């Protein structure tokens, strides 16, 4: 069995007022960039700033979008190859 390695790098940036956090998740596979997704988190102005929460939310949202893209790839591949798939 051949081992494969996929790498996801997450880049997080926050605005100066710590009100908006953006995470960019990039999936590298087969030695090239394959997919890229972005997630955003916004802090309610009435809440105290806790940057870790924004990081977690933004990164989680970017990873969820990345997962949706991968499942979409699989569904498209199976449809192209003519077989049924359960894309739960």
C-alpha cells in the first residue's frame, strides 16, 4: 500500500481592532496546492476581546468549507465514473 500525505496550512490574520479574524486553509496534496478556503469570525463590539475564540471560529469555518470541497470532489468523481455515492 502506498502512503500518501496531505498537508493543511492555516493562516490567521486579525484586524487592528480585534473585531474581525480571517483564516485561510490551504490543502496541499500531490506536491501542489489543491484547495483553498476562507473562514471569518467577527466579534460583537460589546464582548471583551479574546483572540483565541476568533481564531478557532475562523479556522473551523475554513476547515468546514475545505471539507465540503473535498466531498464535492468525491461526488463529482463518482458521478463521472458512473457509480452511486452516499455523500453524507
